[in-house]
C-alpha cells in the first residue's frame, strides 16, 4: 500500500506551450511542509488486525483505518477531462484492457491492488467501478504521541525563526533536515537484508528468516512503518483537495505538494485553507510574519510568462528572471543555459552539458583491496 507523492502532468496541457495573459495567468500553489503537517494534524493507525471482508463498509463508516486488497472491475474516469488520474499502473496488478496516460490508468476491464481507505475515497471521487475485497486489515486511529508532535512543532518554529538569517544558515539547515527527516524514519525497509563478511567477501546473511529480521527491527524502537504509509496517503488527499478546487481543464502539473494551473482561483484556495489553517500550528519569521504549516501558499512571487511540461518531472517556465528548468537528471542552472529558450523544449532536444545527472542506490558495493603504505620517520631528538 505504500506510495509516494502524486506527480503528474495533465495530458490535455502536456507538450504545448502555455502563454500567460491578464485573463489567464499561470499560477502555482504549494502546501507548506506537507508531510510534517499531516503528522501533526491527522489520526494514524495503531495495530492492524485482520477482519472478515464483510466488515469493510462498517469499518469505513466507523472511521477505522483499513488496509485491503481490492479487485476492481469496469474502471473508468468519471470525467474524461480530469487531468490527474489517481490509479498508478505500477501499483496495480493483472490489469486487463488498460488505457493509460503516462503510467496512470484511465480505464480498464479489471485490476487489483492493495490500498488504504484514504486511497479508496480518492478513487471513488474520480472513477466509476465495481469491486470486491479479498483481505481486510483494520486498525483504530489516534493522534500521534504528544511528545512527537511537540518535537515536530518545535523544529518548525525554530526553522522558521532561523530562515534567511545569514549567520544562522548552518543551524537553519540542521533544523530543516531534522524536521524533514521525521517522515523518512517511518518508511525504512523493515526487512532489509543483512550483509556479513565471509573470507573477505560480503554475502547475504541467510541464517535469519524474514520473521526474525522483522522481530529484530521492531526491537530497535524505530517509528512504525504504517505511519509513513498513511503520511503520504494524507498528503495525497490534501493535494487532491487542491486539484478538485479548480476546473479540470485549468490544471497543468502537480508534484507531491504543489499545483500549477491556468486562471485566477486564489479565492478558492483561501476558502480551502480555512480547513487547514490553525493558529497553534504556526510560527513567526525574523520579520514577525506568521507562517501556517500545512496550508496552500502561492509560489508565484514573480509572474510566470510561459510554461511547458512534457510529463512528470519534466517542465520549464519563463518569468522576468529568465528561463527555469526542472527535468529529472538535468542540472537546473546548466540546463537553462543549454536550452536557451522555452521554445527549444521539445522531443528530440539533447542536453549534452547539463544532462547525465543520475542517482544510483547500491546496497552491495564491490569490495576493494587497499594497500596502505606507512612511512616511519625517525627523529633524532639530540639534534633538535
């Protein structure tokens, strides 16, 4: 059921150059500290217990956390203009007669996946379908421990107070890193293979079963994995509320905690923020300005003149300060210089100087033999 942020480009606005006008400005809204905000405000599952699938609808009505495998039939978007379909092909199995948009399911005859009740509510709002439940796990929901929430809020206050103070830059980054790492500590792999050194070779320790590895993981007192699963669920739900606040045809692009769209719908986000804005979840910066955690804030400090996206993690825009690019694997500064103008951003363009940035996770690095030469220098103390 684990899934990250919702990142997608509207297929109806993709691969086209969008030029802003007085009547149709290009706007961008961002959720302030999206993941930490839901950790502070939402209720999370404690211990899951398997229940009979007949208890599914009752569990939903009673506000329980539900983790289940669902079989879906005759799946179809309610509105063909909807630009951010929720169902991800990579998270579904046994798909029959699927129609897709950049990895998202537009329709299919059949599919199955493992989801939560939060995912289910989003899917119900976007699609028509019939379904059956195979396995169901249910848990009570509670707010996260008060001490944990206090720590989060303290870090948010410290981070906000230290921001943009030049001599406090180091401490600001420390607070920011700690603040943002709380979610990451929840979603560490609890069944990670252990490597041991045998005759100079790193090999997988096969002496422990998965149950033993999981039991050992639980004894470390790490943050519960299910909290991390629900953290991203709640964040996707909040992003969905922003997507549904604007007309489908105005939506351009979304990435985890931000929405870009055409038109002036600021009043809708002001109204939406009434649900998320809390005085006790705020902090003041060095200028005495109050900042609220978890609300939609306008990112468009400088008007966007032109915008173009070619899919997830691939977009660029122009404003009064020039060209800006956000393309997976491309350096932002070098990429803008190499692209030169937004009109060049099209299929077939090759980044030669700015491209090639790649992150590789290697859990089994090759062992290298190092020769260490020790130079011994004898000193004659009598001549010193």
